[in-house]
RNA sequence: GGGCGGUUAGCUCAGCGGGAGAGCAUCGGCCUUACAAGCCGGGGGUCGUAGGUUCGAAACCUACACCGCCCACCA
């Protein structure tokens, strides 16, 4: 069964790979689509398929693995479904950079070849992060690994798009959107990061048409957009400008005339109180423009260059060059009044950090309001619990102010929008072609079903829509499909792809086989918990809730556990540019996976960022080693003992130490269970740490050296260790398995053993006797240390205690006192005469005299006892004061007061003895 | 501008109405036959500031300060 003696220290590298393979081979990670066990499911937040593991992943997946392993041991049919995300823009950018090294761009390759290239890269690098997750110990059901662009998920995406479209929830529209000139695509509002930058506020003079020598002055941070101005706005209540509303000004440089309009959006106090309005390049101005029916004049193109109906000298300049030139030109024409430095927020692309540009373009949008309302309700009604709860506010705040979601991206890597256009037909009025296979149609539920029952009614509803939409389902659309109007077969698919987060939003049900009605969906949806960082609360979590409610008519998960960010030891965000990135894999190599995982768990307090340092991980490596050595001890001590699972402990006649350790163990089990259940992983980690180290090792093992031949001790050494290993296994899977296998064990693996259940007989049991014993031993050790008694010395101690109650108990455990305090003890009922040259310490009314003969002088003892007197005096003073306060006695609960009274009498007694002893010492000279 | 978190020992944090805690670091003593990656012991804090509630506040309330996030169309 188990091997010989354990090596002196734990070597992670030799065991981790071995056990991971073992678990996989045994199929422990696999979930059952149908099972008599209760289901428990999680879907992994899919990492970027071409990415590699960073600290955020490590924390995220460690937490999920802790939950998965705990629940599995606790009897659940656990599905932890893994997978990766195609990560549209991010992946495309990576591959573009790669081919740029070969001197080519994606446009050289063409769409088809480029996408082939990306797939190739995906095939090459896609396993990197999966393998890294495996090194972390992640117990995902790898047989169910999914990818957001695999066949099944693509089908789900198309279904969802079609249905949302048919319900009018997806629309195509010409609106102002955030555009990244570098990536060449539209972005959703969320994909723009605002950063405060130093900029200028330029005051520009716009001459009146009727009085060219007079001006209205506008202030702007973006003078280059003035070429697209179509109005100047003032506040209707602004007395300075009231009379000018309706007049026209000459737009400098552009040679156009634009009106002065009144709009309450204008802040009278800011700048000059007159605002240039550029509806095609500013979100606020867009709204104003729509309110006033202004012209939308685009002057910046998709590459961020000046274009459109503007003077030739500006055409082709990039935005920033144009700004410089326009300011110069204005200055030359004396139209620039002044320039003030000003900080303002500048939007950046979250993928490439280029400055984003509001552009007017034709895009696809999800009308999200109605979806959001249901998603808000689900959280309000606690159908979904967000943990920690404080995030609910953030969620509500965002959801209640949600804007339509721009889902089209002008890139190539992703789910191409399943919409087709007929190149021959009249551009603006086209029919819809819809095709689905019959089986699918039958399966669809609810409104949708009714909706498409008759092709006619559907066409009627959408007859005003000006494009073709075809569900590219089982059969490729290009083959055999034709335009219903002109019959042409050369339909062109919309070139845009969907926002990556569109497919991610379907993840909890698309990965379970939707739109098929699978056993997996039935068993595992809704999933039990989603574990994620707060940074994708809006990107992902909120959208999953909306889509889940819409298409599954149920929440996608019951709990959302939101964990913190991993930062460096100074609390700074880890980033490549700062050079403070700690690579999880190198940490694993250096310290082992278990110490790393334990560190993450121990630091992952709810609502706090994780400040990670290598020193910390190294510290917990010591803990791993401590467990290892405790196991060595246990193993050596049970060598010739046959461990039995059925060992019956005689609860009524337990040795006090056994009673104590079992009480501590069971309390720990109950605590750890509750901590795991409530996502308090740091508390769980600390509780196990304390039990194993401070209780089991420091006291139980140490005391057991005196009882080494008792079978109950052998049993309990094995039992307590094995049980705490099980508690720890979710956090430290490898070392716990290694030790479990080397000790006598009754399951094939610790992974499939039952998670410990607390024996209620030991919860809250009175163990004050051992607690007193520990205090006595500590007090003696304290005296020894303070008086510099060498550890090799075994002084006599005289303990004054009647042979009844606690005194009797202490007499019974004399051997342990002697062993653990390294003394020779004698007990007396009362002192006949003061022991010579001894130091006195008092514990709960029990006098303990440590004989220091030949070891110490009187002066040292005087000093020591003075210190103890001072401390005790303070205690007495404090309690006296408290107990003489009438208000306290009147208001405080009985038991609190009673406790204080008892404490006071104990302290007073102690003080009297100490003082008496001091007086004696003084008399000695 | 709105919102959320934080401020407790040198460091990282727990405590969230009844005498200030842990780990690490530090100091002193130990190679005591599981473990020096260890054992034993010590020192160290007017719990950000100012008010308030209370018999009693690190904890609850109100302001303020500083740090960190998130959201927002002051150009």
C-alpha cells in the first residue's frame, strides 16, 4: 500500500504531475449528464484562447477549483466546464502583429487566408493556457471543453441573433459610435477606457455673418472637429447670448455658415457659455444635433484622418496633425482668442490603447432596455445573489442606465453576422429570406414559435426591413439559397463580425448544448455559481444574465462570486509596462502549486484586493513542509499499528487531550464547511492552518510523545491528520493526495473521499481543562525564558493546588506538564513554607513556584515579579473602575458583569500573592 | 459630477458594540530523536482626524482628510 518512510521534505515537482495524471485517468473530473447525485455546476470564464495564464486567471481558477473539489467530495455531481474564448480583437491583433513581422498585413492576405492563419495560430497556441490551468490543478471536465467559435456555439450564436432580430431587438442603425482607428472597428461603450489627460481648452472666435468684425467665442478641447461644426449652442437662459439665438456665424477655415441655437445642455459657467456643436464627432453634440435636426457633417474618416467636405489642405492629415495645423491657422487669422491648459478625459481602445474617435457609421445594435429590466429584477428578487453584496449597487447602477449595445465589429476574426444582402436588388428595399430546418423550428418555444409558425405573418412584420437575413444553420447559405425578389444566387454576407462578448453572453447555456435540448442543460442549468473578477461584471456577467433569462427563461447562475484583483506587493496593478508582473507558472515552479494556491486562498478576503508577493508564497511553502513533517511523524508512530476506519472511540472515557483535539477538529470542520459554503476562502485557509499547526502539531503531537503506545493515540494521530488533509484538499490538492496515499487510507484517492462532517457531540464541548493546562505550561515556559533557564535544565516546580476540581486534573496530567515545560513537578495542597530561591507565577489562582536554585539571582526575580505585578495591577484597576460604574451595572448584561466580577477576584488574589512574594524578596537583601 | 471600497503593530491583513488580534518581519534562547522551511519566549498599536449616539466605540452615525477603483455627453 504505502511506501516506507517519507523523505525529509516535500518535493512538489515530483508529485504534482503524477497525481494530476492519476486523477485524469480515473475520470474523477468528469460530470455525469444524468446522475442520482445532486448537481453542482460552474462554467469557467473562458480565457483568451491565444493567451497565457496570468495572476487573475490563477486566482479565478483556484477559487473555482476549491469549490469544485469541495462540492465533489461532498457528494455532488460536479460539472466544471472549461473552455476558451476566441477574443476577437485581441486575437486578431496578435496575429496581425505576427504577420507584420513577415512584412504583410491582413489586407494582403485577404479575409479567407487571414482567418485560416488565425485558426492555425489558435491550433498552435490554444493548448497553452489549458495546460497551464492543468498545472494549477484545475479539476475541469476536460472532455467537455468548448471554444466560443466551435460548431455548437456558432449555431447558438446564429439562433440568438436570428431570434433577437425577429423580435426587433437587434437593429441596424446609423449612429455615432466609438471607433478605434488603429483596430479599424467600432467598439461598444464598455470597450472604451477613459483616462484623464493634460490637454488644452482653445477659445476660438466665430465671426457673425452679418457683422464679420464681431464674434462669438466658443471653447473646445478638440479644435480639429470644428470643420464638422453645424451649429453653436448657448443656454436659453443665458442673458449674454439670448438675443443671438437664430443668428448665423461664419465657421472659420471651413467657409460655412452655421446657426446659433439654444439648448439647455449648455453649461453657462463653463468656458464662454457658447459651445460648438459637432454632431458627427461628439456624443453630447449628437444628441443636441438630433434635438435640433442639425446636419451631421463627418470630417474624420475610419483611419482617423481628416476627410469629407473640408478644405483640401486638411484632407488626409491625421487627427493630431490636423489639430496643430488648425490651431496655427486660427492663430494666423487672429481667430484664436486664448489657450488654457485643462485636464480632460480621453477615450482609449481597451485592446490597443489608441485614442478612440466618435464616428457616424452603420452598425448593428441590440436594443437592450427590455432585456435589462428582467435582469435587474432577477437580482432584486434574489434569484441571483451577488457576493459580496456591495457589487449589486454597481450592477443596478449600470443596468438602470444601460445604452444600446453595439455588437458589430469591422474585423475578421469572430462570428460573422448571419445577414445576407442581395447585390442586384434595389439597395433600400429588400425582402428577407429565412430558412431553418423544420426540426429546429419545432424545438423553439414560446413567442418565437408562434411567430414563425406562418412564414407570411413573419414577412408581414418585417416587410419594412431593408436587408436579407438568413439563418445559416445546417446547410451553408451560399449553396442553393437565392434572393426571393430577384432570384439571384450571389448573396453577400454582412462582412462584420459580432462582438466577442456576444458569444460569451451565451456561454452558460451554449456550452451545455443549447439550442438542442440536452441532458446537460436539464441537469446543469442554471449553473450553481459563477466565479469572476469584477472587471467583467458589465462585459460579461450582466449580459449572461440578460441572455440567459431571454433564451432559457431562467437565470444562468444562482450565485455570482466576485473576487478581487491580484496586485503586486505594493498594491499596484500588475502590468508588463511596470515590470511588476509575477508569472504564476514561475511561482509554481519555484514554490509548488499547493503553496501558491494556499496563498491565493489565504489572501482572497472578500472585497479586498489580493496583494501578492513571493515572500508570502514562500511563507506558505513552510506550512506545506510543516504538514509534510507532521505526516512523517504520524507515519512513524503508526508503523506497527493497523489503522481501522471502524475504530470506536469511547466518547465517555476520553483522555482529556483526545477530547480536546477532537473538539478542536470538529469545530474546525464545522467552520471550514461554513467558510467554503460562504466563499470565505481566507477564513477556511486560516482555520485549517491554525488547527494543523497550533493545535495538532504544537500540542497534540507533542503530548502524544508520552502516550506513543496507546492505540487510541495512534488512531487519533492518523484520524486528525487525514481528516484535516481532507479539509485542506480543495486548497492544496497535490500534497494532500501525496500524503493521503502514503498513509493508510480507505479510498482510492483523497479526491473522492467524503468531505468531513462535524460530529455534533464535539461541538462546543467544554475543554477548559486542557486550556488551563496549556496556560500553566506557558506560564512556566515564560518564567524559564525570562529567567534565562537553559532548555537543558529541568528545574523543580511546585504547584499549589488542592486535589479537587482543576487541581485534581492538573495532578493527573503531571507527566505532560513536566514533558512540555521541561520541568520536574510536585503538587502540594498548600504551602508549608515558601520554597527557597524560587520564582512565582500565578495562573487562575494556582501558584506555581519554579525552583531556580543556582540558576538565578534575587534581583532578576524581583524585576520579573515587578513586571507581573504591574500588569496585574492594571487589570485590577481596570475592572475595579468598570465594576464601580453604576450605569454599567444597570445596563450591561448579567453574564458580562458576572464574568468581570470573577475575573476581578482572580486578579486580586493573584496580585496579593505576587506582592507578598515581592515583599519577601525585598526582605532578603 | 455620482457611486463603491480602504485607512488597525515595521509589512500584509482579521476583528465590526463589552478589557486591541494573527501571519510575516524583529529581538532573546534552543540542532529537545517529525520538522532550523523548525521549537520556546519577548517587545511593539491614544485602531486616519473631528464631532455625535451609548453605561461602554476600533466597531454604529455625521462631517473631513488621504489612498484606490467604477460609472458619467462640462464642450
